[in-house]
C-alpha cells in the first residue's frame, strides 16, 4: 500500500488540505507517502495583483473550510508573477536531498506564501526554510539552479498528467489491485480514513 499525493505549493486548496494529510500520514505512519508536484500554473506570466479578486475569493473559501491562516497583502503586489514552477522545483530538490523532509518543506513553503506573504519566485524564500530544516543551502542552490532539476520537476508534471490528475489536491492509494482515488479536492481526514478502510475491507 502506498499513498500518492498530487499537489502544488501555491495551490490554496492544497494549503488548506495540508493539516488533513498530516493527520492521515500520522495514522498510516508506516505507509509510504509519495508526493508529486502537479504544476498548477508552471511558468505563469500573470501578475498576482491582476488576479487578486479571483484569488481572494478562493482564499476566503479555503480559510472558511480549513481554518488555515491567510494574509492578503501579497495580492496587491504589482511585480509578482503567479508562476508555480519555482516552488514545485524547490520541493523536488528537497525530495532528492532528504525525502523524509519533503512534506515538511512543502508545508513550510505554503505557510511562507499564504501566511507570511513571502515571494516564491525568489530563491531566498526557499533558502530560509532549507536552513531551518538543516539542509545544506549551497547544495540546494546548485541543484535548484540546474537544468537537471528543471527537467525532474517537469517529469512530476508529466506523471500527474499521465494518471489523469486534473485538479489539486488529489490523493490516491495504490495497492495490488491498482490505483484508488481517495479525494479529488479538499476532504477531511475523517472521510478519507473511512474511504481507505472501506477499500481495504473490500479487498480482504
């Protein structure tokens, strides 16, 4: 049995879902959790301030449903492009450096953007978190800047597309019977845990 989580650090519903996935991972602590970067808006060129009404509405819904904290000042930034590729690439680099810290890093990037309004197009945002989780900043920077890890990140996007994942967050379970969809979009951990138990019972 394996859990496969498709997400994007700059997906607001993924941010809302993070506490629920944390509970699921804790419940199934011996089950591998594979994280795949889906690529919400990779290489996007829109200015975040031009999307502020659309984003604010989404963020309000996520905050109401999940209780996650949001700060809205960044929506007024007229220089920040809404490009999710750099934050996805940062997660892929940390996965390579220490897979046990990948999920924590992903959540930290989400808090940096949504709560603290840090610019996720600036590598310094990631380096601060890398330092906090005791990884080597120079190694991270070298890998993050490399064409090889840009390609690795693209392979995550391609894997997501191959499995037909079109929205985030999406959580799948893989076992001997194949892939099972646990959630497409935000769901509570309680509902997903019941879904897993039902699948396991059916397969007994």
